[in-house]
């Protein structure tokens, strides 16, 4: 599996982001592997193009958040990609 570490800086403007309430997400949004309805929700977000980012709970850790970034949003030009490098898990994490 090829994994990468990427660090980015996003614009600090809340108008660029949508954070839907949990009850607005598809019922099966947190199933693993991902569900077709959750994928359709994300596809719809991207098609509408209104926001740079969709802030959603992690399917693995409910208290954590993920940001789905719309690469076609005009504010993408303000996103700074700072680090891109290969990543491998330290063997101590697997023991």
C-alpha cells in the first residue's frame, strides 16, 4: 500500500466550509467500507461547488473530523501544500 503524508494550510474563512449536522448525513455514513449513499452525498457536495470543504465526522473516531476538499472551488488557489512525502507505519505500532 502506498501511503503519503500531506500537510496543507487551508484558508481561515468559515464561509468556505460546510459542516452538516450529524442527522443530515446519510444513515449509513459511517459504515466500513464506505457506502454508496455516503459517496453520493460527497459527489453532490462536489457537484454543487459552493464550498471549498465539507467537514464531516471520522467514520472511525466520531470525535475527530475530516475535511473533504473540493479541488474545483475557486478558493483552492489559496490552499498551500506544504509537505508531501512517503509514509510507512513504524513497526512498533503493529506490535
